[in-house]
């Protein structure tokens, strides 16, 4: 199950923690204020299933966490929610892989928050005894999402190429550019490696 994750002292000062019901007002304010900033990258349901309340959505996330198929964290900086990061589509057995999704408040963009959040998530997913013990995590993005590409590059992720019509985004099935992180890429941990490159 997810628990609080903190960046190394030498890295950007963020923490990841499980999102809770009492976070609704703060989370909703950040999402609403960033709706134009986030909408071009927002995935959706092509069959337009029923909308969910925050509580119902969060209960679904808790079920995913309980059965090991996903995990959701709030990203906090200076005690404020500045984004969200999740791990989904977890596959066990011979693959042991999952897919990362994230967003960051426009006011905090460009500060290294998304790369550190993804590094912390990778460390938890691959190395934490309480995590799913994965071997690989994937980051997929629209080919013109330069900000997300820089996140993958800062993490030294492996470029794997284009997946055709990979995800339903902004009303259409869209090609996605994919990157991966492998457990053996960072024996010292992804967050520690990222922090050392930032100050080096």
C-alpha cells in the first residue's frame, strides 16, 4: 500500500502522500484553476461512462491499491498540493510493469517537481518492500508534449518509440511516445541519482 515518500535532502523539496477524502477542496481548486493548462493532455473514456464524484473516484483508487493494480499520490511542495502522480495498469508475473501518469500545477512547472515525483514513485514501485516490486515502469506522452519529454529525459529514461492510437486523449485516439525506466538503471535509486545530477 502507498505511504509517504520524501525526496532526498539534496533534491527538490517535495513529498508524495496518499490522496485523502479531506483533500477534496484543495485538490479541486488546483485542478479547476489548471483546467486550460491540463486539458490538451487529459485522457478520457471513449464510451463516455458516468461521471464520478471525488469520493467515488477515490474509493475506486483505494480498491486498485488494495488489489495491487494501481496507486495514487498527491504531490506536495511547501505543504501544498501541487499535482498528482499515479501508477496504473500494473502487470505482475513475467512482466512486472506499470504505467505512470502525472500532472503539476502550472504555477510550479519548471521547478523539477515532476521528475522528482516520478523518481520517488519509481523507487517505491521497484525497490520498496511495501511497493509492487516491479521491474519496469513506462511513461507515455503525446509526441508534442515537450514538457513531459523533458521529464523523461531528466530521468534518463529509455526511449522506446511510438505506440499507435495508444490512449484516448482530448476526444481522439492518439499516438503516444513511450519511455521506460528499468530497475537496474539506478542501483542507488532514481531519486538519489536525479538529485546528484541536479547538484553535480
